[in-house]
């Protein structure tokens, strides 16, 4: 499998990837802002077609979030997710100075738990990390926990 990795992706391509796994599309202006505000973006291409992407949100200090580990279904669990994660880790490790540490969070969907554990992530416990919580703010559509709405 000949996969090419680049550090950019269009908002339209991100929405195509999101749709391929049942996630809702995001307004293109908002998505462009999200991509521009990311510390690191990685996209995987097979030939000319985007097949995966991930992005890193990082405060430049001690806290980072890997978001949007998305690979189209027919390419999932073939090493693309791991390669994107390793490239993100390499980026973060290049920023470490003596005595520095970066807490990296990630959200696992479906079959990703084992994959993420295989590269070193640990399942968070409420005793160590608190209870994960979220809120979706919007003025146009109702966002729910249903991924495809």
C-alpha cells in the first residue's frame, strides 16, 4: 500500500472523511478556523484521494489533545492511524526540553481503544483524571451525542 502523508488538508476533504465514518459535517468557515488553529495536521492520501487525517490541538506548553483520528472504513486498522499518531508524537517530542512533559489526551471511538493502548495511551480513570464532560454550544443546530446528526 503506497500512502503519502502531508501536513495539510482542505476543509472539504475533512468533511468527506467525517461523512465516511458517520460524523456530521462542520461549517466550512468554522472548520477552516479549526485547521488553522491546530498545532499540527496530518493527512494520508492513497494516490490522489484523501483517506485519513488527524490534528493536534496544543497549548504550546504542557497540555495537548489529539483530535479527529479519522480513516475511511476500507483503510482502517492497516497502520495508517499508527503512522499519523507517530508523526504527531515526533512533532511533540521535538518540542520537549529537559524537564518538560506534555499530557496528551485522545478520545477513542469503537475499535480504537486497543490501537491507542498499543502506542502507549492508558484508559483514564476518574480517580486520576476526573469525569470527562462536554458541552456543545451552537446557535443554529442542535448537537447531540448522536454522531451522525
